[in-house]
């Protein structure tokens, strides 16, 4: 749900004439973060590197939508400090493990192993998210509207 939502918001912002880019965690694993393990430590490093890229894109004037599993509160705080608390908005796209297993676009659940956030290693739910989107009950259009409203509230658009 997080990538689907990010790309839908990107389209909406692009149609409004905004400079926007989606940093997708899985896509970064094909180049910048190639070779990082899919465990908690690898995901944390993936997220840390992406935060650096997001900050650079943001400083260049792009609205950057980061679609990542950020497994721990410490890593999210590190990203906030790197990017700037005034420029980082957290949207937690919530889904049950059963829904994640059904969607499983990368085959992580099918492969099993020790790379499943919240099952194979702990996942710290973001307690201070600016928005929680329940991807099981909210339609994509409604979720996009919620994110757009949030961006307006933060005067990001």
C-alpha cells in the first residue's frame, strides 16, 4: 500500500505542476542499496541512505515521497534530524500481517525466512505519525485525499 499511495500522490502533485519524486525503498535496493540484507539492520541502513537522498532532493526543491518500511523509532528519529523536523511528514500506511501476506508484491512472505518486519524482527509502529492511513479499509482515492489535506495543513503544497 505505501508505494501505491506514494505514486498516486505523486501523480496528483505532478498534475498540479509540482516538482515531486517518489523514493521507493524496493527500487533503491536495485542500485544505491544493492546488496544490503533484507533484515532489520539492512532496512535501517536502506532508510538512512534514503533519508540523505530525500534531504538532497528536498533542498533542490522537490517534494520527496519516501515509500519505505522504517522498522524502528530510532531510525525514524535519525531521518527526522537529518532531513529536518519541519520538513519531514510521517504517514503510517497500516496493514495487518494477513493483508501484507496477501499483497506480497516482492515475494517476501512467500520466501519466508528472517526478512519480514513485525514477524521475523520487531517493527516499531510509528507512535507520532502525522497521519495513519488504514490501507485495508480506505480506498486509494480517499487515502490520496487525506495525504493531500495533510500536505496543505503543513503548507508543503
